[in-house]
């Protein structure tokens, strides 16, 4: 397994280089002068020249790109232009807040969606199945913003059960700010996942090994919760692994509307202020997370399905 992981990591290097080159072109070449983009029209020629000298923008593009590659391989992107703080510190602080929001939401969404999908597949074609699918479609059809505005008004303003804006770093204190956005993310994501998992389970029910299980005298409950669920783990794993990069990058809408200072808020703020060091660091981070998620996806495939070999 370790040689396979090493090969996949080596194959990920060209992807990171491609992302690095694309970000460099977008920020340093197509956008023009980074100093002018950051400092605005009010900056004088002397201020722009000093800014370029301090940050190495007076050098040629190949020299700037080599310097950027050095930042990528050392994972040291310097200091933020906006806050003058180390970019690595800003990302590590924001990642913890984003994971506090996205990880519980992913776990709850997956558990609830799998359970509802199993129930719907078990009663496929009956009233309970149709009712669950109607709820799932309604849940995924309503806009994210509608859930945010309505639930903020009902559960944080009209009935002040949860906090509406902000974040506390303490382990127990943070949940009064996180429960409501987690609930919203579960409600929205549950609709998509329930329909997807139900289709996976229904397709699995029609396969030969399920017919064999019934022929051997297995009960319908055992078939559904053992044979069907076990053999449908690969698409479930795929859907969960796809979400791994977004655990760290956070939810842009929820963090913005609920005032959670996570990676999503940091990303929007850096794009709004042309904070190039933060933008470059987040771009590389996201590409690396996608590479890691694909490797984990393959490893879990081999764990749940003995037919899969990591070669």
C-alpha cells in the first residue's frame, strides 16, 4: 500500500505545479501590477515602486515564479498584506473553526441520509418511500439563503434559542454559534444525499447476490442492513471523500452570514482585498486537499472491497 501512496503523491506534484502556474498567471500577469491591485488608485508612483521592491515584483516573471515555487515547497507564504500576520497562522486558525462547522454537518448528513435512504429502499414504491422522496426534493429545492434567513429569524431572533452571529473559541462555548448553521447544512445536504443513496440501494437490491441471499433464507431486514448496505459502501465512500476538501475550506455562505471567522470568510476577504499571499496559499491548499482525498478514497475502496487492489 505504501508504494501506491507514494506513487500517487508523486503523480500529484504536476497537479500542484499546474495550479501554481495558473494562480501565478491570474494574479501576477493577467491582473497587472499586484501593488496597484492591492493599494488602489490613490497610491503614488513612489509607493508602488517601493511595494514592488519589498515584495520582489520588480524582478522578471520567471524569477517571481521560482520564488513562488519556493513558497509552495516550503509551505511558507509570508505575511498577509492586509493584516501583516503570518499566512500559515491565519489558515491554521481559520481551518479549526471551519472544521468545527463542516465535520459535524458532514457526519450528521451522511448518517441521516443513509438511514432515510435505506428505509425508502426497504419500502420502495410505497407511501413511506414517496413521502421521504418528497421531503428530500423539497429540502434540496429551497434556496440556501431561504433557510438561513428564515431559521435565523425563527430560532435566533423570534425565539432566541441560538446565537445569530459570531464565534467563541472555547470547546463548549462555540456550539451556541455553530448548532444553527450545522442544522441548516444538514437540512440542505440531506435532500441530495438521500436521493443519491436510495438510487444506489435500489440498484443493489436488483443484483444476483441479493437474490442468492433471499434464496438462502435471509430475512429482508438482514438483506437490507447487511448485504445491501455493505455492498453499497463504495459510492457512499466516494461521496464522503469528495467532501473532504470542503471540510477545511468551510462554507462560504454560512460563515459569511453567521460571522464565523473560518477559511470561507478568509477566502472571501482575501479576494475582496486582493491579499495575494493568502490567495496563493489557499489555492495550493485546496489542490493538495483534493489529491489527499482521492488517495484516501482509493484506500477505503480496498478496505471495504477485497476485489480492489492498490497496484
